[in-house]
C-alpha cells in the first residue's frame, strides 16, 4: 500500500526455518504488545455486522463472522502484529523434507466446557472440515494433505443457463495423510513437499472443535464452545441482526490473553451512526469509517486513531456466467471496464489516501509482491483505450444495455461513494448505464454470489488469512476454492499455483505465483482496485487499539480506561 512499509510478512524459507526448529512459542501474554494500565474487566464495544454463517471456524469466510470466531477459538499457532507465526497449542512443528510433518500438541488444554484437547481433537476437526458432506466453506485449506481429494469430492453439473451446481460425493471419510499417533502427536503427510505449509496453521480453519460441533454443527454454530481468549457470554449471546457478546475466558493461557473483560460486537448497516456513537463514547472502536470521515478522522480523534498498511485489497469481480462478458467480446469488455476506472483519483478523493491503486492481485506488504507483471497495464486509467476496446467488442457481439450494469455491494462499509465514482466512469467513458445494487448486510451479497444470481458485477475484497502470496490467489481464484464464488477456472492458473507450492525456495515459489497472476490478468475474472491502509479510531473509554498484519483489530489487546 504505497505508504511506508511498517512490517513485512515472512517468506517461505523463514517460515520453514521456524517450523523445522519448533521455534515461535509465545513468550508473553499478548504477542509482545506493550502493557498499558487500565480496567481489565471492562467490556469493549466494537463495530461489526451480521455474520453470514453459524460460527464454526471452517465455515467462516468473511470478516464479520471471523471477528467473533477468531476470539472464540485457538489453534496450533497464531500471528504476531507483523505476521510472524507464534506457537500456541503447538509445542513444536517439525519436518525434515517439507512433506512429512510431526506436530506436538500441548497437553492439559481444554474447551470451555471442560473437554480435553488432544491430537485426536485436531485430526477429527480437520477431517470434518475437509469432508464435502459437511459443507464447510474453508475445507479447501486442507487441500495439501494426502487424501484430501477423496474426502472433498463432489459431483458437478451445469444447467441449461450455464450455472454450476455441486453435490457432495466423498469416497472416503478421513484423509490418509492425517493421523494422531498418541494424545500429543499429529502426523501429517502432504501430497507433495511444501516448505511453507506450517504457516497456514495459524488460520482459524485449523482450530480444534469439541465433539458437540461434529454431532450437530448447525446448533453448535449458534452457541459455539471454544478454547480462545473469549467465550460466549451466555447461551443466546448472538442476537441476530443486533450483536454478539463475548466475555473473557479465565482459563485461557495462550499468547493472546485478553486485557479487557469482553467484547460486544454491535451490528450496524451504516457506518455513519457508528461514527456518531463513537464520537459520543457509545461505541469503543471501529475500523469502518463513513467516506466523509476519511478526511476528518485524525482531527476528530486526534489522539485516538491509527493507520498502517495492511494485507488487504479490493477487487471488482465479473461473473463468468454473465453473457455480456463471455467470449472474445467479453474479454475486451473486461479490459475496457478496467481502463475506465480512475483508481488514482478515487484513492485520493474518495478515500483520502487510505487506499493506493492496485498494481497486482496481491498487496505490496506481502513478501514476493512484484510490480509490472505482464498484463497489469490494464490497471492504468486510459479513457481512450477503454472506449476503443468497448467499440471492438461491439463489432463482435452487441452489449445488452436494456438495463443498467449493477455492482452488488454492502453499504455499511462506506462503499457507495467509490462505487458511484466507478459507475460514473463507466457512464462517461463507455457510454453505458451503471449503478450500485445496495445491500444492508455483507452476508446478503455473499449469498447472492454463492447462488450465482448476480445480475451484474460485485465488489469483493480479501483480508489475508496467513502472510503468503499464495493466500491471495489460491483461496480466491483456484478451481473449487472456497471464496471463488463466481466459479472462475483455468487449468494453467491452477497448475502454476501447485508448482509454486512445491517450490523449494521462496524466490522459486513467488515466481510461479506471479506467473499465475499473469494468467489472471489475461482472463480478468476480477479487476484489482486498490490496496488498503486500515484506519481505526477509538473512544475516550479506550487506552489504545491497533490492527494486526492483515488489518484485523487486535481486540484482545484493547485496554479500557
């Protein structure tokens, strides 16, 4: 994000070194954050919105659900503010060949219902997540483990209108490469060597689940029982469309110990009222600001704001099932749309410098980022080029302009203003009508995308799950990936990703991942828009707040006055 880089995610070799030596164990109560005096029992209130799905780690793929899930559960690892992996429930993570891994699990930890957490707990949880019949959105993250293909198998059918439907069809119940050899030992065999595989283990999809979750995941997701720094305040603490209330887990002893008494996530459908609540100290922290506040938040909260470049970006996705954007004409129109967007002006005027124009499909704070990739010239604003490409497409196949081109988006995140700027660019430079398709809840947009019922385009974005260039490509654009809602598929792209994962050095891996990005620039299933610096503000009730490497607020580190 083209301000001063304050931190840099670790590359593959560095991560592998940590894994092979079993290093990275937490040495403090809060990943090294400085201590501040305050009230350790006061509950913090924070901005959020209604989660898309029940609160299970492997079925949470959007930011609002993740805010709660990441505080309720703890896995083998977590990440410090700079993206460095820190062992939590793992005593050690070792491999001599990057394909066969041995994980030692700390003994004596329990879920908040008293159920012990053992190596078998992790094995059962991961098999549950990967099995296609359990419909866990993030099962894809277990793709590297031998036997994943059998447990994740589905049958695919295309309807007459080109929409794809999938049906679970696993041919095995468990992954052959995963076993618990005793209460404290997990053995993992990958389908191929992957030097940075252990870096994934801090992502929430790899968290353990109690037996109740495996028996009735839907009911469990409404009142989850975890092992993280917080627990649900009580049964029914998730009041749909209103709030989720968490309280400190007194039995937690990991590296993310809570400095406050709890976190209540208050749901807003408009950032304006939330900002007003924060100014009057009726809300304690937010990372979602109304667009007009991007110019004033520093003066409005002179000693109560922070901004840093983070591993988060935004795209404008183009469904492959939209006939206007199919074939050769569709390819030209995708390019035309991209050239018609004045990213630099929008980043400056609408976002007041808290965004920088995208240069690739991954943000610059991620190790391996490369500017000037083949095809990335489409990210430059060029009105004349846009008009010419659109005219070429018209000669091949006329555009259906019977109704405006819509961009689906939640309105709570200050999205309307930049979408209005983008649609005006389409009108002025391409001569087509375009408008926002507004939704109060982000979950509604995701459900529309998942059902492949978008009438036009959709805003999208990615907040890093773990600090890796692959993480901004595989889960979003690989065939069958959990967040590939528009069902993009290109065998060459998938092949380059797998070759990158199997590389022995970070340079080799990132070279393959950057080649994969060039395939994306050729196809343009989505248009990279901008990378983010994440501004946050907090109330007079709070000593200090900060974001982590990927822009997520470190709620457990917030101290109340």
